[in-house]
């Protein structure tokens, strides 16, 4: 019985160590780089140029909170590719409201191996449709070797 416990503990230690290494290798990426999250910047091109993205990478969305001189922005997670193409926000999930991007912004961790479709939902999707405020990310597992 003692041998089985030691083997189990060893397996747990290896699993925890691998998890810590994977998280410690994760990147923190500001969406849009120095441009931040704003109307008229091509985020699809930005995502293509700054990829690939990996599981546990953190996307940081920085944008001005609403005031008298700026347009408000938000961040929605769209349901699928067709919603992304059409900027259809009907069943999208709000992940960053109009005040969330102020200061150091808000963080979104890519936790699952799936496509993530992001868009600004302000003005009934006009920022997404006309202002290029949308992009897709497909995070990959990290390979260690």
C-alpha cells in the first residue's frame, strides 16, 4: 500500500510541476499593443501578426472609460464563426463592460482549446462591423521538448 501512495504522490508532483511550468510560460498580451482597444484599428490583422496564442495566455483589453471626449467600448465573446462574421451580438457574452478597460485594463485568460471570437458590442455592433473591432484567437497547447 505504501508503494501505491508514493507512486500517486509522485504523479501528483509531476502534474503540479508541469502545470506550474505551463502557466509560468504564459504570455500577457495587450490587445492592439500600444494602440489598445479602439475604433478603426484592424484587430484581425493584429491577432494574425501577434500569434500564435497558447493556452493560459492572458489578453489584456485597455480602453478609455466613457467620458465626454471618447466613445465607449466593450468586449463581447461571440458564440461562433457566423456570429463573428456578421457581428451578431444577440447571444454573445459580455466579458468587459464600458468601464472595465480603464486604467490597466481587464484580463481574459485563454483557458480552453477552442476558438475565441471577440468584438466590441457598442452601438449595436457598428464598432465591430465598420470599426474593425473584432478578432479571433485559437490558443494552442504548449509543447515542451
